[in-house]
C-alpha cells in the first residue's frame, strides 16, 4: 500500500469536493468542514515525502491535520491517521491484514476522542462500517478490501440522513439535524475512495 499516494489522493478529492462538504456543513453546522479539511490536507500533502515508510507518512499527515485543521474534524482525522500510522510501525510493506489492523486502530482513536457511537450522525457512521467491511474482505487482497470499505462507507454516510445528531455541532440543532447528510461522514467516504483509487491495480 502506497500511503503517500493515498494521502495525496485524499487531499485531491477533498479539494475537488470542498464546496459540497462546506455546503453540507452549512445545513447542520457552521459551514467550514470543506475549507477546514482542505486546508489541513494541503498542509499535510506539503509535509509528506515519498521516501517515508507508510506508518510515518500517516503519522506525519495526522500530526499536520491536528495542527492545521480547524474545528472538530482536525483532531478527529488527525488522531485517526496517527493511530493508523502507529499501528503500521516501521514496516516498509503494508498488506491488507496490516492495513485492516491500522484502520481498526484509527476507528478506536476517533471513538476515544469524540465519544461517538454508530448512529450519532458523525464520521463514525461511515468509518465503522468501512473498517468492518475492510476487515471482512482483507483475505481477498487490498484492492477488494478497499472497494468493500468504500461501498460500506458510502452506505453508512447515506444512512446518516434520517438520523438526529447526538455529537458535535449538529447536535445543537436537535430534531432540525434530521434530513441532512453528515459532512464528516461524507468526507470519510473520500478517505476510502482515495484508498480504493490508489490500490486499484
Ligand atoms: P466543527 O463542527 O468544529 O466546525 P467540522 O465542520 O470540520 O468541525 O467537522 C464536523 C464533522 O465532525 C461532523 O460532520 C462530524 O462528522 C464530525 N464530528 C463532530 N463531532 C464529532 C465527535 N464527537 N465524534 C466523531 N465525529 C464528530
Ligand atoms: Mg464545521
Ligand atoms: Mg467550525
């Protein structure tokens, strides 16, 4: 797995979709999710180098996100990537099994920090099913696992629409948060789309 290519692709996809993410956040938040994440990922892309081992790439990206991304999503994505990177350690080669464990560690980090469970209408609603699907398909290899994770992330994000937010800024809206896609779940889909893109043959 080329972690550098993954992070660069994630950054490109967020840049391309920043307006949509911000629009989603305008409906149930403060309208900055796209710009927050775009700023953080551009900084991360600049901080990265191709020569770093995959674990170090993710740790560096995570650390940059924590320091450069505003809002709740910076620390959450930053923690996810740092935990994933730590899990990979110094390995030069990362296969599906190692990445599955790293993604599990990322999810645990997000939940420790944000205290959100599935169904709270957050990025966890995309991340948790994506991690589970990745693990379940890891035996079929990286491209298949990444595609399964993307599919699950998309379904999980879509399933946030009818939910009422119980965590983060959107929860202040109470029942008025119902009927909108969660922006963090939408950006989590892009994380897995990027992974599927860079592992696809
Ligand atoms: P802010 O709400 O501080 O402006 P962003 O707009 O960048 O931050 O990110 C909002 C997204 O962060 C939400 O759509 C949600 O997915 C995610 N989020 C917020 N709080 C939590 C939490 N406690 N746990 C998990 N994800 C959260
Ligand atoms: Mg916001
Ligand atoms: Mg904000």
